[in-house]
C-alpha cells in the first residue's frame, strides 16, 4: 500500500450476484474505480479489518485517491458512492471520515 496515510475512510457493502455484483464464489480483492460526483475516479483501497471481502459483506475501507486535489472540498462525510469494475457496479459505499485528503492534495500541488 502507499507510503502516505489514507485520504478517506469509508464503509462499502459489496453486492451479491443477485444484486448485480460479482459472480465469483470465493473471496476477492476489489477494484479501484470509484463513481463519485458523477465521474469515475481511481482510488487504491485497503480493507484493514479483513484479509478478503466476499460478495454481500460490508467492510471498513481506507482509500487513497490518485488525484486527491480533485476531491479536496468536494467530498464530505456521509457522501455516497459506487465501486465499479468496468461498467458493473460491485459495491455501494459511504464516506465515514476525511483523514488526510488536504495533505495529499498539497503534496500533489507541490509536485506540479
């Protein structure tokens, strides 16, 4: 995982196959596309409380945005989002904490 602290914490519920989620029966690590504010954004994800997440389960998730400056001041606790794998929605989440987003955005700005 990244060497920097995560940008946000969220809770994500991963859809079952009957809900349109993944059809695999075993555990899996999940994709990195997050539909937020009407756009797909790449975010690294880590599930600190579990090694694997199965369809139908809910997990606390730490996210690192690949473009944190695009989210500063535009995301908030309680904001809902979708987790996608290509065009398929495989999970629905809600932001529970803003952690280090401002620091990440500043780090990106200094590199530009």
